[in-house]
C-alpha cells in the first residue's frame, strides 16, 4: 500500500483498506473477550528536501504506518500500537493490549465516547490537495526561496538552509459501537533560516509558510525576503536593564500565550488539579471584549477535522465569551472525571480563533508608546499549575510607537492569570500559519529581567 | 560482539528472508561514482509503559516498531529513504530513492563488510522481561502509597514505569558491520501538593541502560518518591524569584543542563562545519574560565546517554570539549568528520531508522574542582542557588541560551534562606562559562531523565556537573 503525491492518487482505496483494518482490529479485540474496543489505522507519506547555499543537502522520502488499539474489559483498559500492518502482527498487537488490560485496575471513567455524540455525517473540509512535486522541483523551490533572502543584503553572510516538505495522511478510526470514520489531509510547508553578521557577531532568524494546498503558499521570494529582513533587524541587538513595562507579543509569539491557556483549560490538567484554571468555569479571566472560539470546520484549516480521536462530532463552540471561560476542553475520559460531557476534543483542539481587533501592528505599537515588542520566545519556564511565567525573549525596544533597537538576552515574567486579565488589545494582524489564529497581543505590564 | 550481530540478524533480517551477505546487493545498487558513502540502519524497537494515577494503575501500553533506513551520501548531500518492511524488494526500492541524490552512474561496490570491534557497555537484556507484570504494578502502588503517606498535603501522585529494547544492525560502505542491543528503562514520579488553596508540583525520576530489576534494586524507587514529595512541598513555600543580574550557584547533577545548552550544541560538528555556531573557528581559544573542563562521554557503562556504538557503528568514547577553559574538540558523525577532515567521535545519532543521523551529545559533564560546596554557598553575599531544572534551549548562532529552574533558593549573606518560585535563567554561552569562579569537588551525573531535541529528533542524553559559582547571570523572576 503506497500513497504517493507524485503517482496516481490512490488515497480513497487506501482509506478503504485502513477502514477495513481498523474494523478488523475492533472485531478481533471483541473475539478476544474485550467488552469494548476502538482502533485507529493510519499512513503518512511525504517528501522533504533541504537545500543550503544553493545546493541540495537532503532528500528524504517518508512513509509511516501505524495501527493502535485500545481494549476495555469492563472498566479495565489496555492499549498497544504497531507499525506493521501485517495481519499476524496486528493479531499480536491486540493480544498485547488484552494482556495489559488483565493487569490494569477498574477506572469508572474508562470507556468509549457516548454514542449520541459520535459524528453521523462527515462534511468535506477540503483538506486533500496532493502536491504534484518531484524532488527536482522541490529543490528548485528551496533554492529560489533561499536565493531571494540571500540577495537582500551583503550582511547575509551564511544560511542554515531552506526546506520544502509535502505530505499526506490517511486515518481511519473504528469503535465497537459501530462507528467508522475516515479522513485524508495534506500538509505542505516551506521554510528558510538565514544568518547575518556584523562586527558584533552573528544573528539567525527564519520565516516559513504552512498550508493544506500548495496554491495557497505566499510567493517564494516573499518568504526569503521576510527571513532576510527579520535576520538583519536583529543585528546590533542590545540588552535592557531590569524594569517593568508594557509588552506587545507579535502574532508568531502571541500564539504561545493562547496555547498555554488551551493547555490549562484541558481536561487532563484539570482533573489532576494541575492547572491554574481549576474551578474557573464561568469566571471572567479575560477583558470583556475578548472572544475565543473553536471552529473545527474551516475549509483547508490547519486544525480542521470532522470528528475527534474518539469519533465525537466536532462543532463550532465558544471557549471564552465576553472574557468569561465558557467551557473546558474535554475528551470522554476527562469529561467523566469532571462530571461533564465531551467537547469533541479527544486528541486536542481544532482551529482556535481569537476574534481580531481593529488595530494593525503599527497602530498597536503607537498605542503601546514605549515598551517591548516580543518576536521570539525561548525555553520552557511556564508552570500550568500556578500560571507562573518566565521565558527568554528577543524582539525590539519601542519608543513613541516606533522600533528603537533590537533587544536580546532578556527574560519576561509574570503570572498567566494576571497577563490574561490585563490584556489591552488584540491586533488585526492574524497569522494564518497555525491552527491557533491570533493577531498581536498587547499586555499592560510584565517584568523584564536584564542587566 | 559477534553474538550481538547474530542476535540482530535473527531479529531483523531472518524474518524477511535476508542475511548479512544479501546486503552486498543493496550496496551494489546504492553505490556509484558520485556516491562517497552509504549506510543501512536496521532497527527493531519494543516498548512497554505503565501509568498509575488517582491511586490506580489505570493504563498500560505496548508498542512495536521496526524498519530500515537507507542513506546515500555524495559530498555534502544526503539521500534518504526508509521502509517499515525489511525485505529485499523494499530495501532495493529505498536504495533507489536514496541514491537519486547523486546523478545515476555505473554501479559500484562498498568495502566488504567486517564486524567492527566494540565493547558492550550494557547487557543485551530485554528490560520488559526482567520483571513480571505483577511486580511492575506492585512498584507503582508502593511509590503511590509512600508519597501519600509522606504528607497529608499530597493530593495527586502520577507514577510511570517505561522500558524499551532497541535492536540495531548497521552496515556502512566503509566496511563497518555492527550491531547493538540497547535496553533503556525509566521510572517517573510526579506529585501535586495542595495547602491553603495553593497547588504546586514536584517530580523526580531516573533510569538508564539496564533492566527494570536493576532500576528498582536498592530502594531507588522510594528515593524518587521521597524527592518528588520534598520538591512539591518546598515549592508550596516558595516566594517570587528575584529579577535581574546576580551571582548564581548551581547545584550538582542535573543543573549540568547548563553545559548542554551553553556549549554542548555549539560544539556539534554540523554547526561548526557550516559556520553557523557561535563557537565555529574557535578551537584553541578560551571559551570558559581557567579550571573549566567539559567532556562528552558516550562510553560510561549503563548511563542513559551511553551507547556501545553510535548509530553509524562508531564505538563511542570520551571527547574533551573544553580543557582548562580552552576549546579543544568538536563532536562528529562520519559525514561531518569527513568534510572537516577530522575523526568521527562516536556522536552520530538518530531518533530511529526513519531519521537521518547527525552529531548529537551523549553524556556531557564538567569535571570536578577543589571547592567544598558549603564553601561556595558561603562565598555569596546575595544570589540564587538553583538545584533543579526543567529544560533549556539555545540559539547556537548568537549563543544565547535559557534554562528554567524548578527548585531554587535565595542566598543571603552566605546562607541559603528562602525557596523561590521557578524562573528562567538566560545568558550567552561563551560569556557565562567565563564567569565560573568556583568549581565544587562534588561532581554528580543526573539520574537518567534527559531527552535532547534537535531538528525534530529526540534522543536520550545525560548531563552532570559539580556545584558551580557563576559570578553573574540574568535571573528571570518578578520580584
């Protein structure tokens, strides 16, 4: 079985076979005594090319297959995976899962999703756009992107290279309540990282694009030029003295602030009481203008899916309404642990949209006046259990609404609860390259540690 | 070693009707005038994990992965393909895709394969079978019971026990034929403690390349449990960390993540060959204070970061990176060593058969100095004493790195006073190590928990160091 982006598209026939495998695994688990079972079968294939300084560096062909099964013996659970789709290996995998379930202990929250929540129709989300790309074409595209960036300025002295990737994934999920669902999706990306040098040393930055359909890519030269501009802008970076000041997160950095919120609002962290959002349902966490919505069915969306990892139908739904936490992010297990219902988030969130504001980045800079614009964050330093936040940052010092000079080797710190409550504005400059869609975020005040 | 080859052949080649001699045919289709080198990496990996939470063993999982990665090298170029079926037609197809990196030419041959000599740093045991399932579960329950009994503020205990066995067979066109059977085990304990509406967590764990029986011998599980509880309770008392530049004392062991980020990545061969590391071209120059000696040593028996041979079949060894403050060496795989006219150092590693190898760290640590740790603390008027860390990150081009403390204390007038909340520390690699002014006599390696990520590939690593005084470093607190 082979899915190829440059051969004939056999994805529908392959999906049928994956669906058959998933259903066979479930049936086999039931014959082995499981009272309930579910299974997923998948194939991911792709081509990845790396070029550097105008020459190809790597050409990689990828193909990954996997079958996973979870069995329930009453409220006891076991799971197993294999990369070998051979029937004998699949049989052993089911037996491994059953052997484990003989040793685990009953957990009342275990089990398949509520059948009433399962997806009954599967809308076409326009996610399948194979890219007819040969290695030679991928190399030429990478070379073009890198060359556009290197041509920008003589101070671009070196390159970490450009990459071009194209891939497709086919997934089938079945459970013993009779659900079977298949999805196919393509994902293509390009990126380039450049190095600039002056008397003070070297700086590196990058830019990328990420799409479902190759026609949606930004132009190759614009990606190279953007990487070059970002890299050059970092030359001569200074440190700041330790202070408190307003902080504006550029969209590519703002995304992570929303990501921390999503992690803290997720069932796994909540039922373990390992989140600062425990018992916060219905509480005002953000300013009243803030609206955060999950929209799983955006055509060609990077996080779009018709059903979650348990077959539960996904649907548009508010996460934060007028600044108030409207719901948690739950799969069946965490929902039962919390006495709630699944929100169709087994396996994670789909597209998350922070409703954009009216101001673009220059307007937000003017609104901030003096403060820090963060374009890159480094390290971990985020505790979801307390909300304490301390990360390395680089970006620009802003004076009177204008970029004054690049800054690096500083940290920014605060507590996420305060940071969310004291958000001043969200920008109109939404970054489309992620399943988290947000513009810039302006925060009233954080602690900067530096010299 | 030939026993290992036989074991690996039986596991990896025999089921698909292959033998080592068939690999010559694959090399014949891989090699050509424009191909400098090629290799085959066969891998079978079996893992098992058990999880206890809410006082019950609620989940367990088992997984099997296997396949072969085929790489052809031409100058700086690498063609790569892999297959999860280890049969001759799949191998030849992958070889065809990999060699497309260089223009087609007449078929050549590699050197005849010969078994490479190596010493085994760990026993070829399947760690999953070194303990019965009943015994594994008993350990999880014992750790849970110990943590809950230790303090009434303990509200949640999550314990996981994981074991993996990797069997690899490596054939390289330079004639290398090598095999390795690699056990890896790990126990992890996370505790959530709650008091007066405040919640904090603490975690601990460790492992290495041996069986579960060895991991659990000598009460080590109970030590991890005690440590996780202690750390959670300390954090319940923590006050906001200071913000600004100050003297920092790092405890021994895992805080060696400093070395991994501050210099380790910048000393990897690929970044030095490409000139993208802040340390490129600095061999022989001072990069740290006098007295600082840092090594990468993949040949320590049984350690998590150790390998008898790397993933290109090169025996691992001890490489001196910094000696008495001077940059001495770079970590190499075969590709970068050839292009830099250097020797491979046994640092060619890959996450799996489905990934390309590259220079990676193994166990990276600083050798001990002369100072008593108590004397180092006593020397500090006001500063931070950081004893445990989460992870770190580095920008190898400008050398800026971060690492995030998860347990730290204020030092006031030479004494450890109050615990402070976690905070990120930031600095520049080449500058921070020049500010090391005291090196302790208490070298310790970490317990065996490290995972290093690079270009999307994760590999197990180790770190270590003695207590260190750094005269100034930026601490990212709020107070």
